[in-house]
């Protein structure tokens, strides 16, 4: 079993001469523990209204240039059924922290979606224990909430009005409520250190994450980080590869932010640890408005045909799973 100490992780992250070794080791671990199947998740971005002001994110409440939208519960449910009809076995609802979606409204949406034969992932930001408990009771299976960075000082700088401990509290609540729990980090935040990225990876393990999403920072022109340098794709891939090697059988998406930096970014990610792809199934008229960063999803592949995602995946020796893609295979 491959285990790395924090010092070893730091050394690997700092040294680019052994990247080929790292990436092929991560690919081997991925193959051994989760196989060649790729799990697809239908991503529905249901609101871009957000009360937070994360310094890097285009949805931050202080970005007055963004045209805001919010799907109605009915539209969200229809979009989810649509994804199920196309063949998706998981629907992911992602949005800003929008107060319209109270506990009761969310419970109604979750209950309706769960009438279909589909696993449901929520990614709505921080919620109270009671809300999370109610969502779980209505049938929500998984929850994604990235810790973004475990460097508390940097976290505070990047997230005005927010509290690191509350985010960790959510993760622990989710775990205790029996969700499959996803978290992750941004790579390339200003002043982020390699040491803190090593801490992020160890945190993922400590919290018992079932899914980890890692993406490079992409500077958004309508945010305080407009002049920041984009994160490095290679460093993001290395953090992801190390996460695969340490956490082994978890689910790891090839993130869209990786594809924004390189047209082949997602395929690269699938070859160094990732086993999940999240195609964007948001309503077309709103897709451009869910602009957490610029040029997001412009390269997303069609689901069918010669240039399809499936054709791409087959060309690298992978297939599309027909299962729900839980980490714990006995779960459904
Ligand atoms: N409100 C939800 C969903 C946030 S959007 C929540 O709080 O969990 C999903 C992810 O997009 C975030 O967790 C963040 O890591 C990523 N993101 C936001 N802005 C970004 C940017 N400028 N570049 C790259 N990733 C970004």
C-alpha cells in the first residue's frame, strides 16, 4: 500500500521531474480500486443567486454585472427527469447560496426527483444540521461542499463573512447523517503554499471524503481576483493524483476548470486518477450565466455521435458505467 507522509507529499508537489511516475501510479491505483468505468453525473445549475462574496467566484453577491436567474422548483424537477430520460443515473443540483431554497422548498424538490430511479447529489453550500437531516430523509444521497483551502488564514481572506469551522461542521454533519460526502480544493489561490496543499490532501483523508473535486483557480474579471494568475493545470493534476493514491477507492471528477485551461484537460485528468465526468445539463439559456469563472464549459462534448464524450472515453480504454456510481457499491 502506498502511503505518503506530509513531507513526502510536499516533496512530490515541489519536484516536477517525477510527474510521469506520479501520474502513472495514480492511474494504476484508479484502475485497481475503481476500474475502467466512468460515472457520468448530470449537473444542473439551478440558481446563480448567492449571498456570499467568495473573492474568486463570479457569482459573488457583489458582482452586479452578472444577470441573475433562478429556476422554479418545477423547472428543476423537469430538468432532472430529462437527465434521467437521457440515461443519467445521478443528478447533481448545484447553486449559489440562495435563500429562496428554504428547507421546505428543497425537500419538495428532492422528494419529487427521488421518485425517479436516480441518485441525487446536492451542492448548495452551507446548511444547518436540521436542513441537511431533512434533505437526507427525503432521499438525497450525496453532498458536495469543497473546503476550498485548509489554510485558515487564506480561507478567511478569500471568504468574507464566512467561517471555516462552519464549513467543516457541515462536512462532519453530512458524514454522520450517512451522505456520501464530497469536498475538495482550489489550486492556485493567491498566497497558497505547497504545504497547505499537502494539508488539504491529508484533510480529505481525515474527514473520510467519498468524493474529491480539485480544480485550478481561473481568474474572473469581475472579482477582486481579476489580476490573479490562473492556477497551474499540472499542479492541480498532481494534487488530484496524490489524492487518488492516498484515498484509493473514492470518486474523483475530471473537473471542467481543468478543461478550461487545456482543451484536453479532462482526458488528462481521467488518465491520472479521475473516474467521473459531470456533463452540464443546465438549461441552455442559463448556462452562460452560471459563470463561476470565464470560459466555463465551452468545450463540453456532445453526448452522442462521432465527437461524443463516449467516443473519447472509449478511445482511452474506458467505458461508461450503467450503475449509480456510489463509492460503496452495495449501497443501492
Ligand atoms: N455554493 C456551492 C457551490 C459553489 S460552485 C458551494 O458553496 O459549495 C462550485 C465550485 O466552483 C466551488 O466550490 C469553487 O471551488 C469553484 N469555483 C468558484 N469560482 C472559481 C474560479 N474562479 N475558478 C475555479 N473554480 C472556481
